[in-house]
């Protein structure tokens, strides 16, 4: 699984942000969308088409999986599906984050990045 | 927040738009997408009323449209049919639509020619550009060249190749010191002018031959037919050669050759050599590629009564060869039927070309015209035999699933 996930580097922005959204907890589709919006301060608003297209490919690539248990079944709509990271997905988001951090570091060295 | 009329309307409309997705995607994710969109609607309406809902729609429509297109293209069930020759398989509507939609644009633009308009003579309006777009699209997405793209690619190559000639020959920029110097040289030495036109195609041909020979795609018969093609082209470039053999001198020959003819036929040969790359997937059916090169790109003498009807026949023929023939060939019921269908199509193209050349060249005016007429058609025939001998010697890739899962 780990080897399989490494072949998808670099990840698309949608896939990367979905993986980031799932890092801490299992989430359903709309919660992922809200999380991505929050991560990017509203700059990346993902629609259902992009979200479920990406989820479909990520499931096939083994980066995420459907979660059987629900955080609180009493409060939740049973039709919702929850997703969580797999080991491969966790590694993929780590590798991609390091790649981005490295790029940011280079940008700093070259004085491209003005903000801290 | 409770639902209201606007949210309910949006929900219903979004649900109907989900039919743009392939059935299997809709069944798997349709409800989830609708639920997520309804949540978005509620949130938007709560925060900004009808205005925020409108903004959400403006954002959602391209998201839905582009992703529906992507899913349609990458759906394993859609398979684009026509990517491979699959006898007896039902016609998939997407594959057929990909051929027919640009084909209809192509057809309508041709009707414009018949009505006497001459804008079509301009290179930028050529039919090849309409037809090649879906081919490139499917090629880029599936990473497999569709079989129905072979004729359009041949036609496109023909158009691009003629454009190259014009660029090279007519539009050399005089203000550019290099091309200006080149033009000075060319005007001083008439033979150099021919060499400039001939050298480019010859170098490209040499590279492709080296590549094909390196991969052992050139059988002894392929070499024979390639030599025959070159010989026929060389003779065609100066067809008074055979009429006046006693006075033949190489210098005289070079000074009087027609680089235009060489350029045209060298394009045909180059395309045949390029076909070896596609024949790994499509086998002998790669012969559809040089077929596209022989399709006429513009209609001439289209307004006068007898020639008008000939133009109409040419127009219909061109549409049949470019659009219907590939579908017919790949959907034939057996390998034998596929061979029969391709033979009929190739013979039709050669037959029509022979008939059209007879009208344009008028071979009965003299021996020179007769020879020019015969040699041009002999080149086409020799070219097709060369193509067949090249393509049949190549080990074809086994047809696989038409679907490669795109990277996330």
C-alpha cells in the first residue's frame, strides 16, 4: 500500500486537502468540504463533483477507506458515508507535505516568499 | 436550518443534472453528492439568502459539468468503443458521438464550400482541425490512440504538412537575416531551392527509417516497396524523363524537378512510416492513417453544373471515408469481414483518387500528362502495399481493457 501511494506524488490540490482534512478524524463529504474551506481560509471551495470524483479515485488508489463506525450515530444521518485515511494515505500526505515544505524553503531562500 | 422553496428547487435541479454522470457513478455517489449540495445550499441561504445561493450555483455548475465530463471519459463502462477493433460488440454511443459531432461540423462547413464561398480555401478553416480535436482529447485522457482517429490524423497530417510547405516556401520572413540570406542563395542557385524543400522531408524520413529498421520492422519486401515508392516519386517529379530518355542528364533533371510534388508524396511516405508506431496497437488497420492523407482537403471547380455534382459526390465520399468507414471496419463481425471491409475502403479511396486525377490532370492531352496521371496513382498503390508490408510485420499489442484509471 505504501509503495502504491508513492506513485501518486505529487498529489493534486483536491486530493492533498482531502487527505489533510481526514488526518485527525473520520469525516463525511460535507464535513470534508467545510474542512478544506477552513484550511485554505475560503480560497479553495470544493464542489460535490470534485469531492466525490477525488474520493472515488482515492478509494481506488487505497489512500482512504470507508469507515464502518460513525462518530455519533444518534446525531447523524445514516445515509452519510464516513471516510478515513489508510496507512498509504497517511504516508502520501506526509511525503507531499515534506515536498511542499521543501519548495517553500527554497522559495524563502530565493526571496520569492514575502510573508513569514 | 429547515428547507425552503429555493433550496428544494435547487435540490431538484441538481438531482436532474446528476444524470450527466455515468450511471455507475450516479448510483454510487449521486445521493451523496446531492446531500452535500443540499447542505451547501442550506449553509449558503442561511448566510446570504438568495444571492449567496445564486453564487453557489455559479460555482457549482462548472464543477458539476467538468467532473461529469471527466467521469464520462474515464468510466470503465463507456470504454469509448472504437478504441480497438472489437467484432460484434454493440456500438457505444460515446464513441460514435465523438466521431459524429465534429463530423457534422465538418460536413456543414463543406456545404458552405458548395454554395460558392471561398473562405474555406484558407488553411485555418480546414476540416482537419475539427476532426482532430476529439481524437487528441481521447488520446490524452485514455493514453490510447482511438482507431476512429486514424483517418482524421491522416487528414490533419496532410493539412499540417501543406502548411509546412507554405511556411517554408512562401512565407520566409525577409526581415530575418538568416531566411533572407537563404532566399538570396535560393534565387542564385535554382537547384538549391529544390534542395531546401527536399532536404527537410528526407531527413525526417531517414530518422523514421532508422527507428523502424532498428526495431526490425522493415522486412525485405518492405524495403522493396519503399524503394519502389521513392523511384516512382523521383520519376513523377520530372515525368518528361521517360518521354525523352536520350536527353537525360542528372543536372538537367535536378534543375527541372518539381519540389512541390516531392513534398506532397514525401508527406505520404512519412505518414506511412509514422503508422508503424500506431500499428503496434491497431495492427494492419493502421492503414487507415495513410488513407486520411489521400482525402481531398478542398473542393475545386465546385460551382459549374457538371463539376458541381462531382463536388457533391466527393463531399459525400469524404464524409463516408472519414466517419463511417472506420466504424464499419472495426465493427465488422469477424477478422475476415474486417479485412474485406478495409480492402473495400482502400480500393474505394484509390479508385476515387484515380477518377479525380483523371478529371484534374486530363491524361488524354498528351504522353506527359498520361505519365503524370499514372505515376501519381502508382505511388498511392505502392504506398499502401508498403504500409501493409510494414504493419503486418509488427507484433500487435493484445487489446486490453480500454480503461486506465487516471491518477488522482
